[in-house]
């Protein structure tokens, strides 16, 4: 008996949020189909994705028939209120029928808007995690998770994490061997190492053009807590402080001090998520003192380290 999976799509949807999980389910069903995917949209008919690819002949929720699993795909605009009523209505109808409800990336905003994630753990794209927590304070957002399961609700991080989520669904339904075989066919990890924190300053920073600056920034990312004052970095690179400042401004559009602070802030955030105290996070990240850490959080995140840890951390504080 095939498992019916409804993918809720809409104009502007991120294509990989749909095609990634869909491909996992197709691969897991060879040679005998195990899943019956169906594309559903608020109005039915053709849907144009954010990349311009058209998903043809989608069904309305009313015409979709029985649904075992609902997967709500994401789009950048879902993180900016309001979520349109017809999309919420379609999601509500499908979620009511489904025995399992999932979201990919910012699709979590749809489930949260319906109240389905209240009191539950959930995740979304790392860039939108704080917005999800602010708009829906009853949702226990885990910003570093690739995917989160709470009861029969599953949410995943950005875009390609939908593949991780789909593999978890296959493992639930047909066991680890089936999921592992699908992962092998797709040449992806069965369980990807690390969390979303690996996709922060290191990836947001444009690549340095010069070997000198690439070597220097790699060293800072590897050990943010070391001495990375402007004189120390200039000495390490064997250039003047003025020349190094000019390189940062030209290649990275920032100053050395600002860039190092953001790297250290990212490390401090991860330490807090791992359960370290504020003092420990300040010291281990290289920000030094609780007060320096508080100022960095206020300047860049608009919150305090204590509130950030309370809101997002899932482990107990570790000793300093």
C-alpha cells in the first residue's frame, strides 16, 4: 500500500524545497512505489516557482483526496507577514487529514501561523529562526537543527535540509536500510554531520581574492578566541596595519575589527546553544568579558546573551 504525500506549493515556492524531498521519496520507492506524491496549491492549476520553473496541474486541497503526510514547502516571503489566507486555509485542510505534518525551510511559518507548532520544538532556515521565535513565542525554536521532530510534526532547516527530513520520513516508514539506500542513490549523507551554525559568517563572507587575506580569515575562523587584534593580524600577515585595513575594506567591505567581532559573536552564539554559561561563551569566543558579549549581542541581534540562551538553548548550562 502506497503512502500518500501532499506537497503544498504556491507561486514563488522554492523549487528545491519540493524537488529534494520528492526525489528522496521516489528513490525510496524503487522498484516498487512506496509513496504517491501529489502537488497541491491554494487554487490548483499551474504554479510558478521562484526559479521560474512551472509545476503543472496541481490540485486544490478540496480535490486532493486522502493524505497520509503533508509537506509544506517554503519561500522567502513566508518569513515576512502576513501569510496569505488562502495558503493558510489550504494548509489547515490538509493538516487536518494528515497523520504526519512536515515543513521545509520557511514552510514552518505556515504551520506556526496555524498554531500547530505551539508548545512544540521546531526549526527553520538559520537566517529566519529569530524571526520565527519573535513572531511565535510559543514555538520552541531550535536554530541550529537540520530537522526537528516533535510528535507527528516535523520541521526542517533551509532548502537542502528538506532532503534530510525526507530521509528521516523514509526511515520511519520503511527502516534505516531503505533510507540508507535512498541516500546512496542520491549521493548524500544519511545523517549529515553538524548543524546550521556551520552556515553563518564563514559562508556569508564573500571569498577573499588575495591569498594573504584568505589565509588570515581561515585562521580566525578556526580559532576565534586567539589574539586577532589589528596589530597581531598585520604582524602575522607581514603587512602594515594600514595595508591590512585596506584589504579588508576592498575585499570584504568591512573593517578587520568588525569582521572579527562577527566571527566571535557566531562562536559565542553556538557556545550558548551548546549550554555554556554567558561567562564561558564570552571567554571561549574571544569576546572576553560578559559586558563585551552583551554589547555585541545588543548591537547585532537586539537581545541579551541570557535571553538568547533562554530562548534557544536546549541543554543545561555548563560550568564556566
